C-alpha cells in the first residue's frame, strides 16, 4: 500500500485496526527495503531503519497531518502558501498522540516509570531528559521537539542515526511529561567520556562526513549541500574512552531547505 493510500485510509477511518495494520505493514516494508520515503536517499534510510518502526509510523502520521492540512487549504482556495509551521506542528502533535495511543505506544507517567525501571535522571537539557543506571549498556531519553514541526524532529533522529551510527537512537514510544510536553521515548548506547572534544577534532570528524563550518556559529554549526549540523559543542561531542575518537551523542540536524 502506498503512502497516498494510507493517507486516504486514515482520513476515512481514523486510526482503525485496518489503518494501524497498513501503517505497520508500510513500516516493515521500509525496514525490509521494499519501499522508501522519498525525502531520504538510499543511504539515509539506514538511519530511518535504525530508529525502528515506531519512528517510521510516526513519520507516516506526521506526513498525513501535513497533507490533510494542505488539502484543506487547497479546497478552501487558499492563496497564502498553505498552512503555517505552527499549524502543521500542532496538527502533527495531536495526530501522533492519537496514533501512539491506538498503537499502544503511548506511556502514561513515564517519568515515574523510568525512575523506577531504568534509573535516576542524570541530565536534562532543552531537548532531552536522560535516565541511566550504572552498568547498563544504554541510556533512556525522553526527547521533545525543538524543531519547527514534529516531522522535522523525527527526521532529526533518522539523520543523526545515519551520520552517527555508533550512537544511534531507537524509538520505543511516546509520552507527555509532568510539564505536559509531548516527548519521544528512545534508547541510545551509553558512551564513557574520556574528555571533551576540541574544535579541531570536531571539524575533522564532520569534514569526513561532508560538512564545513558555516562561519556563523562560533565553531559549533556546520553545513553540507544537503544537511545542517548545529549545536556541535564539546558537551555534545567528546572523546570516547574505548575508541579514543570523537563521538557525537546529540546535536541539531536537519535537511537544508
């Protein structure tokens, strides 16, 4: 089933059992290489697959949310260039939550559950809360969107996985925290920090991936012909104790344009 057919099914039935099955089948087809998202190159699909079927399903729903808004604007004869980012973001958040609940990927009281089952919160930034128990191979993160739309937040995970597979993120569910922010629940390998990376080391690492300093970010923002990397400061990039090489655990990454 194509994305357009799935969109029509969601529009007619909502997140019915049949629609959920169609989304699941499409997600499995992505994982198994039988179909693809036109947004990503063949190699970039590795990052999509590493993120798992929950991210793929949420991407389908986010795409439907945008397409349905744009179709509504066209039907109304809008000449203003379509829906704004805030409208798209709001619609995507609403529908991803509805889908996640229907698909049994929604976690209530995740803060409490993670503290009990994973371990204490060891870090919190603008984007993520990080939970970890000493000795575990992975951390668990609750990651909210700092992007203009939820679709871009999902893309950021896939692109991170493509660029930095050694710290790939696996999406396991969705939740709302105590501040009512919707968050993506994911796991990521725990990495021991030997020391913080220098700018020269970060420059060399990203240059090998086709990026150059954009000259506006005081050394923490980079660009390529296809993507932008931001927030590449030493708190997000450090020297791995095992490999003795720079490793990125988090950053802002998005398509250019």
